[in-house]
């Protein structure tokens, strides 16, 4: 267990309650959990049923997801369980919202995940007005994070935005720069959006998330195991993040941009090819468990 509590809340990125319990035992606490269609498709019970030839109807898939998050819910703290709506490029905000309202009723600590798209932000905007906690996922740019801020003004509870640092690294950019840039941009705001560092691949990502004061960080169990193996190392004032890829090649810096958070969210350019790629992957994983 860490000698002192991190300011950054600890979330497990996964769809298996047994992993949640293992991390909780290892670290001493788990503040929350993030889930998505890919992680649910990898859940051991779901995989066993699919491999035995049983695939789900859409309703059965939703019920299975509900069952899993209801087991996870009491294992985590006030950062809650993020539950992602099933959305492809044709899903409307109204369709996402209908799912979100149902998912929010499943557990008392639910956060509904919407993709950082035009329809996803419309759904998030309506959700916060209805008192539904939201997590806007698949964020890859500062403009997207600015749009999340603008779309969710007036939220009574914290809104999460989830920048995916590892996937930016995969393209040769320094994904951790995006965390720092969003945190810097939000300093002029009202604090209603919290940065959730996602796609955290290794210990250095995690330590820099702590150093940058990301409000939350989600990581798979193997990263929390790395942190435990480091004797729960925490970054000091002299911490320096090594911005290199898995081959040791330097990652390209992502420059900071001055953006006006008082602008209407529709004025920001929220298109990003990695957001589109993420939606495609989630849809494919979701469909892999469905009947024809």
C-alpha cells in the first residue's frame, strides 16, 4: 500500500471484477473503474460463453454488461464505474441518451461514457442537465477537451474527460503532453471537468499522470502491478517524464494552444481520426459477441 494517498484517483481499466479485487488487495484501495465494449467482450465469463457457441442478442448483451458492473460497483469508491454506451457513426444523441439513462440507473455510482463526437457531446450536454454523471471518452485533442468543457457547463457533479495517451504515443506524439495541455487550459475554468488519464500503458505514464495532477488515472491491472513492484513510487518535484516510445525513440511534442472556453462547443473542431478508429474498434468488439 502507498505510504501516502495520491491526489490522483485510482481507477482500474477492465471488465472483470476479479481484477478489480486483485488491484484493490494490491494497492489498498480502488476509487473507480472504467469499462467499454472491448473490455466487456474480454470478460472471462463472456468469452467462455461466446467460445462455447452462445452469442447474445442486443438485450442479452446489455443485461450481461449490467450484471458485470453491478458486481464491480460496490468494490470501488466515489470515482464510480464508467459504463459506455454502444454507439457507431449512425447513432444519434437521442439513442445514446436512451442507453445512458438506462445505464445510469443500474448502479448508484455510475458514470455514462459518451464518445467525443458531435452526437456524443449532444448526449452529454442533455445528460448533465438531467443530473446524469458523464465521462466523455476517446479524446485526442485539446480542442475536443475544450468542447467537452463548453458542452457540459452547469453540471452539478464532476464531468470526466478521458484523453487516451497511449494511442497518441502509438502515432509518435507525446500523449502526456495532451494531459498537461488540458490541465493548463482548464486553469481558467470553473473546475467542473476533471481529467481522467486513459490508455495508460506503463509506469512512466502513471507517474507523469500523478506529477501533472490529473484528477484521475485509469490503467489495467498490469500497470498497477508495476507500480506496486516499484514500492509505490511517487514523482518528486524533480520528476522528469521520459517521452519515448517502446523502441526508445523520442516522441514528438504536442504544442499548447490558446482556446476560449467561453465559446460555444459547436465552434471547436472535434474531428479526430483516432476517435473514429476507437469507435470502429469498440463496435467490432461489441458485434463479436452478438448473434447475426
